C-alpha cells in the first residue's frame, strides 16, 4: 500500500482543474457570464433577468467569480451607492467556450430529452446518479443569452 502523503502531480492537477470546472460549469456562473458578456450590469438587474436565483446565490456566485478574477465589482460613490459587475479580460475568455457549449446544448437538447424518455420508459424507477434539474427560464429574455453578446445590449 502506498503512503497517503506522497506527492502525485496528476492528482494535484486533477484537483486544481476540477475546482476551476466547478466554478465555470456552474449553471449560475454560465448565466451570469452570458449576461455580463454584453457589458456591465447592476446586481438587481442581474437578479431580475435570471429567473429563480436567490439573492444569496447570486451574491455567492458573483463573489466567487470576483475571487477567481473573472468579474470586477465597481462601487460608484452615489447615494444610494451604485454597484456594477463586469467581466474582466480573463472572464471575457469564457464567452467563446460558453457559446460553443450553448450551441451544443441547443443542437442536442431534443435528442437528449428523447433519450431520457426512452430510458425512463424502459427502466421505470431506475436510479439516475444525477437527476436532471430544470434550469429556470429567464424572466426577461435577452438576445445575449442566445448568442452571448453578438447582438449587443440595447437601452443603455
């Protein structure tokens, strides 16, 4: 048996990568980055646009993105204080991979749903390791969520 305290570079790399993937693969992160790809937004604007996210979860998501250097938080000295969130240069690099993921999901969504229905019909009551969760619909659809910023934001 190998001692548990030996240094394994492959294991360390997997652990580090899994932390990053957990951040960027989170459903709320994907939505926030998609919205911010159009430009800075205020907290309540983000919250209203994303359906189903609690204030606490949005706060934690934004704080994590800020900690990872993907989002900046700018406080403007107004009364009441105005706070805007924007993607950093590093955060901007997420837009293209998320566009590709969004396109893939859009293209394959119907087939995946049919596969799920066929599986569920063939195996009623079968335990699924990670049951699919419904991602809440946007309260106010925005072009940026479909193309991650190609159209630009209007009304600003």
